[in-house]
C-alpha cells in the first residue's frame, strides 16, 4: 500500500482540529486514517484488526464530545490506535510499542486525552462511572459539566467486571454515562456464550428497535408519559424479542444497533445522546479489520499479524514457516503446551482444557479441533475459568486451565478460595510468564511467583525448556489423577521460545520428582553459584558458558520448582561453601523465588560468613520494584539485568 497524498490527515493534530471539518468530510478523513494505521502497523507490528474496526467510532466520538474536558475511556486498549493518532500522536506513532516510544494502549501519563489506562478488558464502564461521579458537580475552570463515554468491545462485555459496572451505573438515574458497545462479535477468537446470542437477537430485531427509538425521541420532553410508555414497551420487546433487552434490564436506555462504520450516522446519533440525561448505551455493529481485506477474511490471524506487505497482505515469515514440514519447524512454548495437552488427553479421558478467550494464543485450539467436547472457551472471564475448573475437578475431571500470567491476576481469589482451599487438583498453566515485550506493563507476567507462592496446597513449577514443560504437564496430570489430595498445580512458562519440533513432540514422557531441581553445572573449583528458576535459566546457562570461556568457573542449579523448594539441593549448595550465590528469576524480586531461598537459608541459620556449610553473600536478580515499560524482550531483560551479558557482568563484579 503505497503512501498517498492526504488531504486531511496531516492537518489533524487534535480533536479541536478534527471539529473544524464538516461532517461530510469525515468519511474521507476516516479512509486516510485507516490507510495510515495499515501502513504504520505493517512496518512496526502491533494490534491491527481491532483498531481498524474502531476508526469511525473514535472519529465520531472526538468530533461530537469536547475531549479532553469530556472523558473518553477505552476498553481493551488495542482498539485505540485511531484515538491516539487523532489526539496528537500521529508523528510519534512510528514509535508505537518500541522502547522509549508511545504505548500500544491508552496511558494516563502519556496524554491528557487518555482518561484512564487500559490493557486488560472489561474495565471501562466501572472507570467511566467513577469519573462521572467525580465530575458530576461540573468541570474545571468554569467549563461545562464533563460527559463520560466508555467504549467497550472486542469481547470485553463478557467479563464479569463489565456487568458489575452496568449494575452500579444503572442504579443511578442521574449519571449521564454513555456506554458505546463496539460489537464486532470477536475478541481474538470468535466470541462465545449466551451474551453473543443475546446481542444477535437485539441486532436482528429491527422492528422493535425502530419502534422504541422513535418513541423515545417523541417523548424526550414528556418524562412522566415516557415512564408509562416504558412499561408498555416492556410488553413490546417481549413480543418482538421473546425476551427482555439485557441492557434495559440494567436501567440503561438502549439505542441501536447502528452501523459502526457510518461515521455521519454515528455523529448524528452521538449528538442526540450527548445531552440526553441518565445512563444509556449505543450498540454499534462493526467489523474487526474493516477496510483491509486480509484482516477481514482472517480476523484471528490479523489481530496482531506481525510485519506484512500492505499491498499483498503477505505476512513476513508466515509463508516460509507454513511451507516447512512438521519435523523441521520450531515450536514456541505455547505450541508445545497445545500439542502436549492433546497427547495427554488421548491417554486419559478425564483430562479437559479451559481457556478464557485465548484458544489460539495459548494453543488450546489444538484440543478444540481434536476433541471439541473436552475443551472449553469461557470468554473473557478469568475468575470464572478457575472456579469452573475447580468444579470440573470436584466432579472427577483433570482440568488444564490456561491463562496468561498477567490475566491470572484477576483470578487470585478464585485460586485461593475455590481451588487451593478445597485441595482440588486443578492444573493452572500460566502462559506469557515473565517479560512479554512490546505490550508492556499491563501484560508482563511479573507477579505470579510472588502472588502465589504463599498460598497453601499449591505446587508451583517453572520449566526451563520445552522438554521440561512436557514432563511437568505429564507429572501434574498423573498427580491430579492419582493423588488429587496434593491439590492445585501451577506451571508457568514464557512467551515464545524456539524448540525443534522433531526433538520435542512425541518424545516419551518422564515423571519429575515434585520439588526436585537439577544440577546443571557444578565445577569443583567454583566459588560462585547461580540458582535459577524457569526459563531465566536459559540466559544463565549462556552466561555460565561465556564465563567458562574466560576461565571463570560458576556452578548452576535449576530449582525447577518455586514451591515446594528443593531443600536438599539448597542444603547441598550451602554445604559447598560458595562465597556468593546469585538467584535469577523472570519475576519481581520482591517476594519472589530469591526471597524464598533466602528465607530458607536464614531459617536454617546458614547465612553469613564463609566456609563449608555456610552461604556467604546472596544476590537476587529479577524484575525491579517498578512497572517495566514496553520494548523488545531482550532489551527489557538487559534493562532489568537478567540477560546473559548482565548476569555474567554481575558475577564478575562479585568476584
């Protein structure tokens, strides 16, 4: 897609500039904006499909509402590229998601137009309601009372928090909150569940919606009569829909569905709604990937396609990977998980899989294709996923529940109350543990080890490589089936990786001793030892190799389990009398595995001094006590001091 001369794009540096256009000029501006997003994301990868589908919504809202005085809150922030470009970040957009560049999500510290940050889903209604309540007495510096708009979509309405927000907002008839439902019927994978069908019922009931909208407009100035008519309309919607409109059940005035790509129609609707009192919802039907044929045809793959040729739609690297034979290709951790789960399910009919709206991302789609009756996509509902898994375990199944590490944070109480407390053998697999890269602070799997290691009845394991992941999954499945009283398992692993398929898939499984680590390197003359956990050990192994080439001997131990700790191995390390022990993990230092190791040695009285049977100095390496921003994974590891070069340099400084 060759860059074309633009008539409007370069003139719009703020919503105030946008409002200088006539309504009839907006479609042309939307076309230029959409082409700009495609061109930029083709060279600098990001989230494409969702943002293409929200172009007209972003333009119409900023055109009608007085942002930033009016507050616009986005849900699932990867919808918001058009919003960022409209609000003065067009010239910075080439830095999107890069180290030191703008964030891929709305971020309050980045722009006054980002009224609330959003990386995870289903937060917008609650946040916008809070803003509306805080600002209900008027704006700053004599400005009119700010209006608040929440844009929710890309599957986020399935999240429980969205319904909590609707319930609270609908109870207050005096708040002027507008919720815009960007209904594209997909998150990353197609939406699932009863809500999808309810929205479809609403969107296809044209007779009821036309009748209702015309009635509301006619009765705007007669509130008492409107309340009477509202009761009559309850019977009308039962007649047309055979059920109640979900949103009106929450006391929201419902408008729509409207064409979410008709920017002129959206402007007209939003102008009517801006001054309308009370909570209201505008239901906009959109197409994920709108305006770019490859993204419309394959919405899942083009959610975040990587680099591609905008003219041909060819994704760089995709064609060559697809043409390689199964045995010759490289697998990521998540692909190893998916293939292994299928193998285990073929061996044990009790095994089932669960994911909250991420079947393709975590490779649960492989089980769904092979055994659809034993795989469940529960929608964007992480807490429900864990409790649902606990119910399955209580019924004798062996559930493998796969959730991204950062999304797991939304389900900590479910882990404690519904699974661990009841000693239920749920196998919780945490994908994207550690640093995830360009998605940044909202998505880094930084906290799982520190959050979970204090919970009783948990076994927490972290494989260093793909073979270890397979064996740990096998061990967890065997334990859950044969010794369910051991309770819940957590297996964490990072995003990515590159493992030869022919060396991993089909390999015989081996049981791993629970709480048993591995000695990877133990030279007799080493005075420094490194204790790593999980995939952080790959960087440590490289550092140890580099130091060995320089004549520096370093011992390397892989804990493999964060809980229970391999106390026999820790006693062995202490007995060897190393001058210094370095712990390395790809989670937060505060309360992480390094802290657990220190606690054990301290409680045993093994810390301090030198000599056989004591540990001299302990240095903990991991993620710092701050939110790590976005950038390439290797860049971020270096900034945090846990890449191979940094670990090697730190060991040298200790010597």
